[in-house]
C-alpha cells in the first residue's frame, strides 16, 4: 500500500467530475485548488470541456500523456458513475482517491461501497471517504475541497468523521482564531481511518495538536498503540459522540455487560493520554491553548490577582482541574514582597490589591518567570478605576511577547465594556485571554495532563510480568478437555484448576466420602471450614439442612457430618449422596471484580471494580487495554470508587493492593497466551488487609 505521505503532500492531483459551472461541487473544488495556491500538477477530467480556470481539461485520465503517475484523484461524479471513474485510476497509478460523492453505506448502499474498496485494494489504491468534502493541507497549499476557500492557517490538524461538523468546525476555528495545519474528513471510513491519518500527523512538524471528531472506532486494537505513541509527541484531543450502551447487550458476562463502548473508550483515553472534552467549545479552547503554549517544566502554578474573591474562585477551579498551586511561602515572600503593598498578600494567590494598576502585574509576572520553581502563571484582574483599556492592551501584549514563550501564562479579566474590548483585542492577537477562570484553568489542567503523561508514560510500558510463574501446560490441558467436550464454558472444577495453575488463590475445597476423609481434608485446609452436602439430587442445599458453617475443630466436624447426613436423608430419602464438601471458610471483606475480556473491537481488555452481587448496579469499573505494567494497572484501580476504600478508611487499615495487581497481571498473561479464552471473570475477589492476600471466591471462564 502507498505511503500516506502522498495524501498530505501530493505532487499531482486530478479531479474527475471537474466542472466550469459555478454552482457545481466539481467547480468549487477546482476553484479552491487554484486559489489555495497549489504548486503541483493539476489535471481536471471532464469529457465535455476544454479548459477550467486556466487548467487544460482531459477527457479521461489515460489521455494525460505528460505524466505516468498521479498521487491523488478526487472523484465528484454521481454515485452510479463512481466505480467506473475509479476504474480509470490505475492507468496513472493513482495512490489515493478522495470520493466526494454521497449515497453509499450511509444510505444502505453497502455493496456499492464495498465494490469500491475491493477494486481499490486490488490496485494498491487507498480511498478517503466516500461522502466527504475533500481535504486541506496547509504546508502543501492544497485545498482539494468544496469547503471554505478561506481556511485559517496554523498548527492544529482536524480529522472529522462528520462532514457537516467538520465544515462547521472550520468556521468555528476561524471565529476562535485557531489556525489549521490540515483538515481531513473521514466520511463513511470505508478504507482510510483515523489511525492512518494519525500515523502521518504524529510526525508532521507543522501540526502541534491533533483534534479529532469521531462517532465510532472501527479498529480499536490498531488505534490504541498509535495513540500511546502520538501523545508522547503532541496532544491529541478527541471529541466522541455516541455514549450509548449498544454492543454490551448480548454480553455473556458481567465484564461484557459492563463494558458499554463508552466506558471502554473513556478508559482507553485515560490509558493513552488523550484529551477528551465535554463539548466542542471546550475542545477548541484546549486545542488553541495546547497548540500555542510552551510545555511547563514542572507543575507549580502561581496566581496573581487584584481581588481576593476571584483568587479563591481560581483556587477552587485549580482543585477541580488538578492544577497544583506553588506553596513555598518563604520563597513567595522573598520574590513578591517588593511588588505587593503591605495590605496585600504574598501567599499564593498573590494579591496585588486594587491599589495597583496593570503595570503592577508586569513586575510580578517578571518575577514569576524568573522564579525557578514556578512553572505556570495565571493573571486575574477585576476592573477598577486604575484599569485603562489602552494600558491593559499594551502592557499585556508587551509582557506576553516577552515571556509567553518561556512559561505558560494565562489572563482572565472581569469587567465592563472597556475590559471586554481589551480582552477581545488581546485574544485576537493569540494571547491566552479568557472571560472566566474555569475556562482558563480547564486548559491549564489539560496542559499539565500532557506534561504528566509524557513524564511518566515510560513507567506504563514496563513489563512487570517477568518472573510470574504460571503453569501453562496445565492450563492447555484443561482448555483442550473443554474444547474436546465442545463446551464454551469451563465447569467449576475446571475453572478452579485453571486458577490454581495460574497461581490465583481460591478457597481450598475437597469432597469427602467418609468422615475420616473429612477429618483428613479439614487438617489439610488448616483453618475454619464450611461443610456442604454434595448430591445432584439436592439442589437447594440449605433448605435440606445440608450446610454447616464455622467448623473449627474435629469434634464439631464429626457432629456436623452426622447432622448433615441425617437431614439430607430425611429431606430426600432417594437422593444419591456423593459425600460432603469440606471448604475453606472465607471471611468476607472488601469485594472486587476482576475481568479479562477479548473485545471484538479493542482486543484484549482488563477490568477492575467493585465486586459481589451488586456489580451491575454499582457499575463501578475501569478498563485497560491488556497491559503488563503494574503502574498502569494501579492507575486502573485508581479510577474506581472502590480505590479510596482500598487505601483504608474509618479506622480500617489499607488493603492488599499488591496482591490485587498480581492477580490482574496473571489474568493479563492468561489472555495473552490463550487466544481461545474470550472471558475470565473473578467475582468476588475478596481483598484482605495489606500483606494478607486476596482470595478468588468464584471464577467464570468462557472460550470461543
Ligand atoms: N469523468 C469526468 N467527468 C464526468 C464523468 C466522468 N466519467 N461523468 C460525468 N462527468 C462530469 C459531468 O459532465 C459534470 O460536469 P459538467 O458540470 O461540466 O456537466 C460533472 O462531472 C459532475 O457531474 P454531475 O452529473 O453534474 O453531478 P453533480 O455535480 O450534480 O453531483 C456530486 C455530483 C458528487 C457532487 C453529487 O453526486 C454528490 O454526491 N453530492 C453530495 C456531495 C457531498 O455532500 N459530500 C459530502 C460532504 S460532507
């Protein structure tokens, strides 16, 4: 398949369905190619025309004699003609085809779309679309689209699955003063998907931020490693709609039914370090800030304000968005006391008070930029008599030009007409000026998220499974037995055997046929046991008086044996009794669920959350794409509401988190080695105090 570079940096392009009629899409595309200043070769194709906008027109691609190979063909003819138009492309070894035409799978014409893909792949052609408005790449001066001719140029690349939203975003970015490095719509995504585009954009120097709108993920397994790689180089922001639970409905396990597509998607965003905004406005604010702000060298933020109220509001917002305030008070005093009146404050927020004009901020910003332990600066101001519109504009512009490239600096000014007018002017100059602290700090929080992710990502890639012993041959034997039996699930004793071979501790349990055997097993278990009647004829064991708890010594065991046998015979005289199960009694403590699942889209996934019988009501779970990193697994644990309980609350000591992570690593290894396993679910996993281990009380295993 052709290198994706040709799509972004084509040397030549032909437009099949080019037109000279101004109301036609085939004309608009030609006009945009021309006005965009594209310097490569342009070949309009139309059987009835001689010339369009000064370009010579060809009746057919094969008539173009001056060239043997063309990088891109744009097809803008009605749907019934598209396949034939595509069939002319191999004559000039076209690498990429942009199918503008609508009327394919989006209206149910799946076969027509598949025919395009089949033909294209037979001829080494890749298809973008169909159902797209064309694409724009700033550095190649190419606007092969019928979108706006006036696309703001800059460093944000936009990938959009929705044409209409993509087109609207071009307008929105213009309004917000965000420049674009590329716009590539995906349309019906019949061939090229976001992964193909990210592969190019991650190494494109002219793109600082990748902004994606997506409705669905087609090949999640391919996307995950790519996103991990890309976010180490530049921020990726994904707006994703469709938070529906579809796909989870037919699931055969808790893990399946809890893994509604959006929960998995959100966990993957967390794991890969992608930014996921709530809405388009937030997405654009983040994109603009992340694309134009230097990366901080640490996480200490300083707030400079002239009003206590906004300072407190900002401190609240910092807490909400995970922004850390610098709190070395001695150092703050030393650095800022000279610029703050006696009745002000040199604690963070620095309060310069209303007695200081905008010039007072200048000194503080300068001191903060020089301070080695302050990494980001937030300037807040409330309008007062000393604030002059012109001074506000010129001072902030000057200060920002001097220092804005050294450390992240943001500005929020509240006030009336003149403050708003100054703020709008500064915003138009690309200065990070906001009308509310929450907007500013939400952007700053995302910047620190990227910083943090890039600092510690490597720890999430480590392989901590080395040295973990698992009896793989024993597991293979069990699975072979299940497959020979044509079953898709493991019986209780098989699941127990698999857990044992995997080194995951389950309560010990044996079936005794005689009281002597029972005593032998009791000694072997070595702790309090439960006794249960074993008979296929007695389903409701408790009703039959066939269960005894808290057996702590041999005498109690012998008494219980007699009582259970007596009760069982009385309850069902005909029942065939196999014996009595002697089972280690589990003291219930904190209960978790651990899942391992082969997702049809995202591949092997791990799950952790609150367990027990209420899992589906609590819905307190987090996911990870299969990983062998303890740090990454620990992060998954932290995403659940159960986590604070694991740390210890209300006088209870901390729980054995290391043992939970160990069990999850073992599940991850089983998923990796045994591709035939589709689901592993341990529920409940009882978690004891730190260093006291965990017990898998029940395990369900499904195979394909
Ligand atoms: N090779 C080259 N040119 C051909 C051709 C061929 N095999 N067959 C026809 N043409 C020419 C036509 O003669 C016409 O040129 P003309 O204006 O000089 O007569 C031109 O191609 C376009 O064909 P036409 O039949 O006029 O179609 P159209 O312009 O009305 O519509 C589409 C074509 C692709 C725009 C339309 O089918 C469509 O899909 N529109 C929706 C596009 C869209 O919204 N995409 C998604 C955006 S998010």
